[in-house]
C-alpha cells in the first residue's frame, strides 16, 4: 500500500473534503482523488460515497479511517518523542547525587552542550521509560560491569575550619547512612575504622536515610560525615568540606546506569561520557 495514498485517505476522511485534504497536504484535489481511487482499486472496495463534490465515508471507509487516524497519531507521537530525546537529557537519580553533584554541575554541562537541555528528577527505583537515563546507587555484585560509571569509596569529612578530631580523647559525632533500600550494602564503617586504627575511638554514631543529610550536618559544624567520596569531592574542591588524616576505604557500592549501552541518542551519549568524567575526576 502507498503510504501517501493512506495519508490522502486519512486526511480526506478526517476533513470530509478532497479540497481540504489537498490544502492540508499541499497537493491538488485531483491528486487526492487519484490517490484514493488507486487505494480503492487496490483494496477492491469503495471508501467514499461520492455525490458531486460532496463525499461521505462508506462503512468500510469508517473502519479504515479510524485505524489510519490512530496509526498516524502514534507515528506523530513517536516522532515527537524521538525528536525531544535528541535535544533533552532526562535523568533520574538519588536525591543525594542530584543535590550534591548533578544540579550543581548542570550549568557546566549545558554550557558545554548548548543544544541539549538536562532535566533531573529524583527517585530510588529504576525508571524503565524510554529516553530516561537512570543513574542508580547499587551493589557492585549485582550491577553489570559495563553499566558501572563509578565504584564507591567512603571517608570522614568535616567543615572547613574545624579542628582535626582527637579520636582518642574526645567523643566524635559521626553522621552515617542507613539506606531505605535494605538490599544495599551498608556504608563500610567497620572496615574504615579498622583501616585507620580507630576501632576504640569514642564515636557517637547518628544515621539518616540519605547521605545528603549527614553532609549537611557536617557542613554546619555539628560533627563529621562518613559518606561517599563521590558526593564529597565537589565540596572539597570548593573548600566547604575538609578531609582529615584518614584513608578512604572501598565499599561494595557503585553508581551505575542499567542498560547503559542501550541509550543510543547523541545527547545521551554526551551525558554518559560527561557524568563518567565528573564522577571520576
């Protein structure tokens, strides 16, 4: 079947006129009539009742008109979605990564890519909608190696100007995280204490369900944040947080994009390359 003939038929059926269909498609009424005549001949049916210049759909024409209208609407909707995906990067991620990394860096990305707009939303579950890039925090044993964009490590950080903690002589308030998602590995606090020889330190541990809140407490000078180096690195460079003489420790967590290789638009490829760069600086 000729796609142009189907388009001519759909337009004439919707507008109720060969002349109006011709104006809509930038053709002549004769061309519209010719396309529809060929379609009727090919299908061996009459699609319109013709009474002079007046036309009305036959029963068969009504059924075909409904199907073609729905079909062209779906095509138009899909084309619009694909075109938008080419100009917009839609990202969903954790609240902490959005607040600490993506939103502060959004202007930098859009300046480097003036033809692309970034839209950021937050949520803890993987979004399966097409053209939405989910940047997730997950278990390294579950995430595919090809999907990982950053393996996570942890350390303790305090506000700029804070006196270095005397671990042996005074109680230290340490803000950590207890994930809402119980399947995630816990922050590696025990491994960090052992690596830094602090097993006997007088630590008062307080937890939130998001790293963001512990970091805010540290920035306010209320204690130390035991958090991911990914979230702290921008604040370290901005001289908002400081790191003391402790060594970071690797964790079983990573940031990853499920099905990373399935995002094929040029805007998605630019975003994925960019986020890997900024998370691994």
